[in-house]
C-alpha cells in the first residue's frame, strides 16, 4: 500500500511539473559559472560599448534568485543613449522547428532617470545560420526590489536549428540616466504535447482508483 501511494504521488508530481520539463537549450542559464574577464559569465556574450555610453557587466553575488550568482548589466547614458546586451547563441541542433517552447527567466530592473527599459528577444536560425524568424523586442517585467518571473510560450518557425536569446538594458539619450538588469535562472525548453499530459493524467487517475479499491 505504501508503495502504491508513493507511486501515485510520483505520477501526480510529474503531471504538475510537466510544463517545466524538456531539455534546456540554454547553457549556464543559472549564471553560476563566471569568468574573471569579459563576458564575465560563461557561455554568454556581451555587446560592445558605443560612444557616449558606459556599459558595465557584473557576475553578481549580492542577491541572486537561485544559487550563488546572477548576471547584472547596466546601460548608462552620457548623452548618447545606451544599450547593454547579454546574449547566448545555442549549440547547433539544440532547437527544433515547428515545436512549442517555453522561455522562463527571472529578472530585476532598476532604472535611474527617464527612458530606461528592459527587452528580451529570440532570434531563430536554421542549420546554415540564416535567420528564419524572431520575436522582436519584448518588454521584460520586473522591479528593483524583488525577482519577477517572466514566462512566455513560443512556437519555433520551420527549419529552426538553434536560437539567439538576448537581453537588453536600454536607456535614452539623457545624460546621467541608466538602466540596470539582473537576470537569473534562464531556460528555453520544450512544452509537453497534450497527448503526453493526458497519458500521465490517466495514469495518475488509475493509481488513485486502485488505491481506493
């Protein structure tokens, strides 16, 4: 009986956890592995510094969402606007075409002065590195004091082979203004098919019925 109850509980927990299942195409999404020099966090890249800007990147251990580190980056304007970007290009074959995916990440946002915004964007590439689609720049939700989960369901275009996931801390051409983003626990994984959900739900129901009998 105890084994039966444990099995039923396991099946039920799988049903509840299914939206989070699926291989994560993002490497070091928890930002735990850092480096001493740019790009400051392993497997991620940063953009260059344009004139009239001061972009900074920190492997931050002050208040991560999970683990020991998050990645903090700031676009600061000296009168010319700024865009500090953190991005990752996933490995070949890491993403399939015509497939539902869920992008999850946790964010903090701290604007100083007007015009600061945070964006994310997904670019889809085929096996020849040609762009087959993109989400465009999408707003990040968050504030300076608490971590906010950003979660979005996406469907990859046909012929997708891998992606570029980019986060941007943007501020307008107002001297002294800045935008700081902290990003942590990033995942880009497949969404289970409805048939899989149904099978597991039936299994859980059967276990519960057998337990009652």
